[in-house]
C-alpha cells in the first residue's frame, strides 16, 4: 500500500479513536482530540501532495480521500458534542442545518450521477479552515461564540455552492472550484485548475 493510501487509512482510523476517547474521558480528552485533529489535518494535506508527486492522484483516490475527510470531521464534531454538549446546543439549529445541507449535497449527487459528491470546491476549503479554527476554539478553550456562528454561516454557503455545482454539471467529475466553473464546464468553456486549490 502506497504512502497516500496509508495516510488516508490513518485519518480513517483516527475517527473511531477520537469518538472513543471523547466518550470515555469527557473533557479530559479535549487536548488529546485537538492534537489528533491536527495530525489528521496534516495527513490530509500530505496525502494529496505525495500522491501528485508519485503521479497516483486518481479519481479513486480523490473519492476515497473525500469520503474519509467527511468521516474524520464528523468524528471531530461529534467528539466536541460529547466533550462540551452545552456549547453545541447553544447553536443546535445551525448545526442541524449544516448536517441537513451536507446530506442534501450527497442526495442530489447520488440521484443525479449515482456517485457521491467530490467537488473540493474553493469555498469548501475556506469553510474547512473556519471549521478547524472553530474546533480549536471548542477543544482548546471551551469557547464557541462568534467563531462557531461564523463557521455555521460559511458552512451553509459552502454547501449551497456544492449543490449548485452538482446541478450545473452535465456529468460527474471531481475537483470543481465553484458553481461558476461548473457553468463553464456546462457551456464547454475550458479553464485551468489550480493544483494548490484543488488538492
């Protein structure tokens, strides 16, 4: 098994580990989960870089990476709920809205293409950074506040962008920067993808 696949497997195995630690240790697990979250983040960054260098950055790997990311970040979110349930409940409407929109993205993609979504869109990457900052605030400082509210708003915008991408795409493909680029694809207009933004 190549290094990129091992890094994806590492991130996948972190998910149940994080949930188990949070369930068993409660608040005492906060800093451990925080460290594991950053280890998972680094694995996500380097699996793409190494895969491109090894020229094995295939559709199969992109899809596997995308689904592993979903599982990993959901495990972090659930661990935050296990550790600081009151902070999550303060924003429960927004959290549920995010989960519903995430499910909608997958449902629309599965209905239209028979495949899960794998856009790696630019706004999604910005949301990912906001998500990282929010989880850092929650796990490191037991604080949600404005950071969490900002994360929820940006998350909803990100999910809407993904839904639009899926609706505009004439056929399934991966690594679409935005719904605008999906429109370009639909119109047959070529554009250059950034290797830094689509990784």
